[in-house]
C-alpha cells in the first residue's frame, strides 16, 4: 500500500486527535526511519523521547522474540520471573523499594496520585488530599492527569476537573512554600519540564522542594516519564539534584518503543497500597518486561549514558553556534539529549521544512523546537541535523 493510500485509510477510520505529519513510516534502524515511498529520515523525535536505544535495537528485538515464543500474558494473578527481574533492576538503580507496573505514563501518574492520596489518608488525615503541581507541566491525558497538568489548553472542554490540585510556577520555591496548606499531601513535578519547553530547574531547586516536603511531612513525586531511562545523561534526572523523591513515575523509553509504565516508591509509602487498591490487567505484561529488561541492561552496561552526556554536550554547543548565526533563535538549552531552541517565530514551518529535507523534529508550545534523538546518535548525525536546520533557518 502506498503512502497516499495509508494516509487516506487512516484519516477515514481513525479519530482526529492528532495533527499528523502526512508521512507513513514503515521501517526504522538506529537513528533513521524510512517512509512507504522509501525516503530516509534522520529521527530527532525518537517516538517523543521513547526509542532511546534507537529503532529496532537488536537486543530489544531478540528479547521480545524470545519471550513471545515462551509466554505473552498470564495477568497479575500469578508471579512471573521477567516482572520480578525488571522490578529488581529498577529498585537496585534508584531510590525506590517497590514498583507498580502499568502501560503508559498517564497510568503511572494516575497510580502515583492514588498512592499519594491513600498514604495521606492513612498517615496524615482524610482531609489532606491536595497535590501541588507546576504551571506549564504535563502529566498525561486522563482526567486526573490533565487536572494535574498545569496548562489550560489541555484542560479546555473537559471541565469540571477533579478536586484537589493547585498550581505554582516552576523554579519558584517561595511560591511553592506559600501554597502549602493543611490540605496538601504532596508536590508533583517533572525534574525537567518537557512539554513545557525543556525547562531546566535552577541549581538547588529540587533540593529546596525536598526540604519543603520534609518540613511539612508531605510527599515528593517526580514525573520522569520523559526524563527517565537515560534521556538526560543519567538513568533518572532526579540524580542531578542529589536528593531522593518518595514516588517516581516512568514510561516512554522504559520499553524502547514497547508500551510499558511504572510507578516506584519507598517501602514506607508503598505500604499504603494493599491488594485491591489498584491494578492493571496488562501491567507488567511479559513482552513489555522482556523489552524493559533488555533496555535497562543495555543502558546500564553498554556505556549509553556516558555517550548521551558526550553527544548532549556536542549537540548543545552546535545549537549555541546556530543561535549565533540566526536571530530567530532566542534561547538554547538542554540536559543530556533533551534539548530545545526557543524561537521568535512560530515553529511549525521550521518543522515542516526540516521534514521535507529529511529531518524529523518536534515543536512544543508553538515556538520551541524540541530535540530528543536516540541516545545512540553520533556526531555525524548531529552535524547533519544542524546543517538542515541552518539551511531552513537561512530562508526564514
């Protein structure tokens, strides 16, 4: 089926919930993709920070194939070795003691919200159920997670929203302190705001959040759905702060393209959940666990994190040089391979022009170009992307 037929078939039968690029992608390898017409693309979207090891990584493919031949699903009524192994890997390399598996970032954040409320109900009081989240944050598309999201554009048309959420500016500990009330049970934030435009916290900000939580005896929840699994150059972005949260959520890159999410917590907090409090039919699915185990082991053992830091520094320097050549770039920022350029113009035209030249990038917030390539990207790939961006911006 050719590309036009694929696009037409999809438009006829799939709900109109995405502004899709009119390209039908059929194959991927490493940092490259190919469409149905055979055109090659350099992929600096990576499934929106999902394919951290690149497309069709051989170790992940092998693990999924092997598991599919043995067993695909049994539900959480029974124990399975792959689920236990992935949980052990996650807790060994993080602050956490316990893991709850699900299928997506929104589900992981739903689980975190429920756990925070249940913990507060049992330890703080039934009237202490509010969470403080950040303006310009993004936590998902379910009713609870769009309520937690501090952006009205995601909430429009879905009111009334859930009770029990307040919003304060990111990077403003004074505003956060002032928002604490007798009803507050926790603070939920991204260690780097992704959909908000790759906003990096000030030095010491997360430590101040941790201190506020400690003093008020409330929970600190970090949403690492986008930043986790190596995106910023460490396995988890909270590691840059030197502090540990009480709850963390993961998804996106955890399965390198296979849908899987996780909510992690300390023993003390996790004890608030008991059988029947929360569940997921497909959470911890055996194929997802095979993909997650292979992804985690590769990231940890094969030098991917160190490579990410090196390529992130290289890419950031190249973007700063690009900014010096083009006045339409107002700011450049990044951590690891999570980078952004703020523009003085709308970014949609830049994204389209880059796509036509074989580079896939993303725009968030209307005027921020976001770059989240696979962590295995090489200098030559970054040079090629910069060359295309340079050429496109020259004509703007």
